[in-house]
C-alpha cells in the first residue's frame, strides 16, 4: 500500500490529497523503517495530508500533530 501510494503521488499525479497509512513500518527492521519513513512518507508523499498510525515513537519529532490513543 505504501509503495502504491508513493508511486501514484510521484508518477501519476494522484488526485487524492489524503493518504491513510495503517502502521506500514511494523513488519520491517529499523534501517528499512528509517528509509521508508524519510524517502516515501516524508518526501515521496510530500504535499499530501498523511495520517500515520505507528508504534515507532522515534519518528514523532518529524510529525506536525501527534494524537496518543490509550485503551
């Protein structure tokens, strides 16, 4: 899903201004997570509203708004 969203944003001029990402970094190691976050989510999807659910707290400093859900 992340690859398709990034490709569409970069190559087809996707009309969607909103991208919902449901923990796309959960099944990869720390190095791949870092690459995916910076290369795809921040740069590849730049100009889009990105809503990301994640357990990776190391990326929170790069976010504009953080919502913590408990229970």
